[in-house]
C-alpha cells in the first residue's frame, strides 16, 4: 500500500498513514469477502476510512462491489474505498455511476462520501492524437491473434497485410514511440520486436487502441458478399451466450464499401429505418476475421463503452476466450 499512501499524500496534500486492519475484526465478515480483499484503514480529513485492496483481475461487477462495500460499511460504520492497481475506463465509469468509492494509485480517486473526485484526465480521457494509427493497431492485433510477426522483415509484413512498406514503417514507428515495441536490424532487415507476452502486451497497448468503426450505415437488405463480416452484437452472439437481438450487424473495409456502393450491391437507407447495419472499419476486418466473423479483440474495442451490464459480462467472457 506504499504506492497508495504516496498517491494520497501527493494528491490531497496531507500526511496519511495506512495501517493493516485488525485481524480479529475481519472475522465478522463472510469468508469470500476475507479472501477477496486485504483490509486496511486510514484517516482522511478526520474520518476513518476502510480500504479494501484487490490485486486480482477485474472480474467483480460494479453491482457486486457496491454490495460488498455496503456489507462492510454496515458492520464497521465507516466509509469503504476499494483500491485497484488498474481499472478499465468503462469500469471506472460504472463505479462512478454506482457511487462506489475507489482509488487507482497514480490515476484516479473517487470518494463520494468525502466529496472527492480527482482524476488524471491524461489517463482517463486520452487525446485522439494519442491513439494508434489504424495500420499500427492492425499490425498489433495480427501479432496477438494470428501469428508471431517478430521474424518478418517489414517488407514481408507489408505484403502479408496488404499495406505499403511506407505505411508499415510509419505504423511500426508509432508502436515504438508508445513503448509497445522496439525495432532491430538495419535497412531491409528491420524487424519489430514486442516487449511483453501477448496478454500483457494487450493490457499495455489498450489505452492507445481505438474503436475500429469509422461509420455505420443502415441497409435495406443484408449484403450478399464474402467481403463483409458479422460484427457488433451479431458477432458477440457468435462468441458468447448473449442473444443477438433483432438487428444484424456487419463490418467491411472502406475500399470494399466503396466498391459495393459503386456496383450497387448494397442499398443504403435512412438511419433508423432498417434492421441491417453495416460498419465501415478503419482497417480491413478480413485481415483478422475467422469464419466471416470479426476478430474478438476488435469486437471488444467496438463495444467496450456500452453501458449494458449484460454486454460487459459478455465482453469479459470474450476476452477470457482469447487469453
């Protein structure tokens, strides 16, 4: 908890001392609560605060966290604040909506009981300029999902993905600039090397990854062509137990979209008048797709800001399938 203590001191400008909670008092709580969290206590602005530290992965929902906090608060009669090493932006948003107090050391502190809402906006709301170029994102996801590309010279990589060598060179430079990868070799033998294992690499890159969807069109009929792929909720229904719903979603590259439109293979109708939606992607979905369904990581990025708890649960299940 030293990092949390330092963050509180630097952010609030007051001296704080975080101490372990008395073991004897923890026996008042169910076993699953004691196993989930390490208990600490601290005094902030004259009030005793209970800190529940969870170093594990984000698998507990906002509603479950709220119930856990209420359980502890009702027993100890003082505010409860969760401490997490990392939180996805959509999870932070849900916790704030549910009025669940939390601290992410170095990034954000939300304690409504003390009217504290301090955040590092550079972390929580990244500027669009900080996002990866579409080609850089595609290269990264190709490495994560398809095959290890670290042995390929950039010229070979460009040929595999259908990009120009100049585009791949710029994309790799962006990945290097974000400390996601490094370059080795010289001239025609330059290769890209990633700094972490795949799951850790995904977590490292996630703040820089963007929604692949550029624009969405309503269609009169489902497109009958192999260049479109099941996307959005239609794809999520293929990967998980989530029901697809009444609307059908497809994805297509910008170039293929222009071709389909020019050859009149699709009929675009006003928004809201059809149950078929076509997403035009910033990179070609076919490069990463399997069985005419968009890849799971791009799918996650396209839906991660959805507020429906069922969708978020399905996205959690989706990522568990990947890793």
